[in-house]
């Protein structure tokens, strides 16, 4: 007979405001308080079980026990993710849609994107040389967006670039926001969806002819399991799910430059090291700096996990940031040390900056591999082909701001091509 354990419960009617106040540390603070990898709370008016760690990630990504449909709050769908996208699907529908994304992310296709990004960065450097100060984060967002639009086959006028790129950023900024940031994100999504849907409708009407291998073409003509074309609004959401996450990589690149400022030896090793050294640095940036805070799913039926009872339909929240900083998984987790990835053969459930599990058919981010390669490419250009100064500025970042970003957004001066 299995004894049922009581899940530690946080007192109070609702703790959504605490999440907004504490940000990335909301879950770690309570794990320490309860001295438990699991606790119960209430978020957005509903009961939630919060879990953290490798075993927790394995449970969270067990599709036999967990589902994603009807989990993402409407306020996040209408700002960050959109309605009807792959993130909220389950089972055959999810696997079918996920394969659409994986077919677009072959090695050959990814190589094409990396070449476009590198060329964009080199062209940007010509302008940067003439600028007294270069706002790196904004510049990286803009050039990543320009490159991914070209790669995806999305037509983009030069005069549109700034606003369209800002709209992608506003959607990302809205994730953990209330008030103006959230409203701005919703407006940005509405503008972006109107823009992309009009392009998809032009493709379907035979007025626009993108390359047949492009994301625009493939998503425009993708068919559901029943053989019908994706609804144009859903196709719009999925195409934005190609564009927006690519722009989000600018945050990791920016944090990479912050890491070089905070830990100068790592920049020297990145410059002088080999491919393995660069990969270790990139992985440590993704582990160490705050990006995704947590994810949600719901239980499919009643079950026990490690003696704890889970009832059908319960919201389960996985601690992303805390798992990547768990003392049970990582030695000195709050120390920045790329060498920890030397020969690393960890589980896909212990290192989860963009989700865990199988990235081919599961709910792990399909673009994780692209993120790593984009970081290596962009940081490589910054060290191998450019020199710059990092003037005095505020490189600190807040844990109560989701998503986090250095306060100065990183400003470069004296940029020169080598």
C-alpha cells in the first residue's frame, strides 16, 4: 500500500501578484521555504501544483499524464503565443503540427539562416562603425528579424523593419507583464497577425509566389490531419512562431556579452578556443541567465507521483529557472562556469532553458538548436571580426522582470571591423 504524502500548501487566496513581484525567484523562494521540490499555490484564480527538478521535468513532459490544451491563459495567447498554435495542442494533432516545424529546421535550412544572419551582422557593422553608440540588443533584434523574414520568405519593406521588429519584441515583453507592457504586446500581436495573414492570403490567392521550401509556403499550404488547410488565422500564428522566437535569441546574445564583461576570462577562451569551447560558453549562458521562468500543463487523470496525489484537470507548473539552478543537478549552480559542460551528457530533463524532453515530437522548443547556432554565429562575429569598447553602464538585470534583460540593453562604442 502506497502512503499518500501531503503537498505543502501556500496560504492565501491567490498568489499571481507574488509572481509578478518576485519573478524568476517566486518558485525557488517557496521551494526553499517548504524544503520541498513540490508545493501547492493558486495562480490566476486556480489551484496549481508547482514542481521543480529533473524528475519533475520528466513528469511534466510525460504526455500520457499531461496535456497542453486549454492551459495557456488567454492574456498570454493574445500577446505572446497567439490562439491555436502548436504550443496548445496534444497527441496526434501536436505531433502532426510539430513535424511541420521540424521539416523547416533541417541542417541545410538552418545553415541558410545562419549565413543570412552572419551577412546581416557584417552589413550592420559597417553602420555601427559610424555610430557614436550602438544599442546592441535593439540592433540584434532588428537584424535577426530581417534575416529570418528573408529566410522564411516573408516580404518586408525597409521602411517596415523597425516597427515590425519592435512588434516582435513587444510580444515577447508581454509574457510576464501587466499594464502598459501587456497592452503594447496585445496591440503588437494584432498588428503582426493582420500583416502576416494578409501575406498568407496572397499566397493562397496566387498573388505571391514564395519558394516552395520556405516557411511561408509550407505553412500557407499545410494541411491538418483531416486534410483541410490550416485556418488562415492559425497559419498566421504558426508563421509568427517562426519569426518571434528568432528575435528572442537577441536576449541570449546580449547576455553573452554581459557574461564577457562579468567574466573576462571566458571571452578570451571563446576567442582563442575551438568549437567545443564556444558551445560550452553558449550553453552556460543559456543555463545561467534568466530566460524562460516556468511552463504550465494540466493532468489528464488522477495519479500519484512520488507519493503525492495529482487530480485530473489540475494545473501543473514546471520551474524552468530553478531547475537550471538546482544544487541537486548542478555543482555551484550560481557560479558562471562554461567548463561544467565539458563532456556533458546530461538528461534532456535536467537542462531545460527552452523546455525539456524530446525536441522532435515532444513539447520541447523546436528552435532550440537554432538558438545555439545563432548564438555561436553572432558571438563569433563579435569576437572574431569586430573590436569594440564597453563603456560604463548598468549591466545588471532584474529577477522580478519577466523576461529579464540588462538595464542598459548593452551599449557598445568604438566599433571597428578587424
